[in-house]
């Protein structure tokens, strides 16, 4: 199988530089990194890709069986790393991809040497003392709405996820990204994203890790960032002076600076 074509892999930056592997979240594709990637590529080799089922990936390679768990997405990451023969790359994962990175680092430790978790959440549902931001009923309603009318759900939810109501163009961009995703594939990815509980995987992280959160985030509140930071030994927590769940679009300069500062400190 042609992995580069399957995952629409694109590589930029100096050939001999350390590698940053950028992974998008639910309903998105590699285009979500377009404001950050050129800044990173001035100093590092930047690898961009689309998960199977997203963006310009090969949709014929998608299967519900594989992508109904985060392990399927982690296998995409491991296979891209193997195809490019990446060694000790820095995996930069947005939203649910932060947890995909945790799984990929455990499955292929020689391939991934550090993690940057951008607005991560290991579990979206409140449980006991843990606050994920949503009740079980909230998530049930969210998924029911998505499955009943995906385009309508996208138009309503994307601006909430993006935040920044004073910059409606950002919400419109995320809406368009959601709407470009096949609804059947999106339904599976949504259930995988919002129903997965990966909290137990955090203690197994053994690579340098940056947890990057925003001051206000309706999807991953700051209690989640604090939880992830506390659960990962020797991780670093940075709070951006930004609003929303997608700082790579709403605050690209600060996002790139935080990533660069971290990467330079672990080289």
C-alpha cells in the first residue's frame, strides 16, 4: 500500500533537521496547520498528513472496524513514521490526536521521541472528581444530533468549538471543514472521539511532553489540562492567552512559539 498517497503525506523544511509530525483532530485535516507549519518549517522538518477518512486521504482505505477505536488512528501514525523512516520525531497532536500520539508513542517508541498535546482531552465525560466538561447525557445528545443531521450539527457546533465569536470567519472555516467530511465517516470518528476514555494511558507516557491549553476552551476546560499535566510524569503545562479549542488557527503565533520553545529545550 502507498502510505504517502493513502494519508496524503506532505513534507516541508530542511532535509537534515529534526522532524515534527503534525496531526489534526476530528472533522479536520492537515490544512488546519497552515498558519503554524511554515513557521515551524523554518527550523524543522515538518510532516503533515490526513488520517484515513479525512481531508485528501484515500477514502477507499477507510473501514469502520479499524477506525472505531483510537488504535486505528495510532496505526496510521506508526505506518507514516515507518514509511518515512522517522526516528524520535516530535508528535504534535491536536485535540483527540493528542491521545492518538500517546498510543503511537507506546506502540512505536523508537519513532516518537516527544509529544506536544494541543488542547488534549483523555475523556470528555465527567466522572467522579474528574471534570471532562460534559455529562454523559450531554455527549449522548451531541452524538444523537450529529447522527440525525450532520450538516446542521456542524453549523451549530463548529463556532462553539472554535470560540472567538468576534472572529466569525474562524467558525466558518471549521464549519466548512466539518461539512467536507463524509457524514458516515464523521459519525464513527465522533463516537471514537467523544466516548473514548484514555486516562489510564497517560501514566505510561515516558517521553518529554508539552501540554498546551487555552485560557478558555468549551471542549477541553483547564481542569482537563491540569489533569493531563498531573498524570504525565515530567510534563510541561503551558496556558496560551487564547480562546477556543483550535489555537493553531486563533493564535498561531503563540502556538508556534510554544511548540518551538519546547522542541528546542528537548533537543
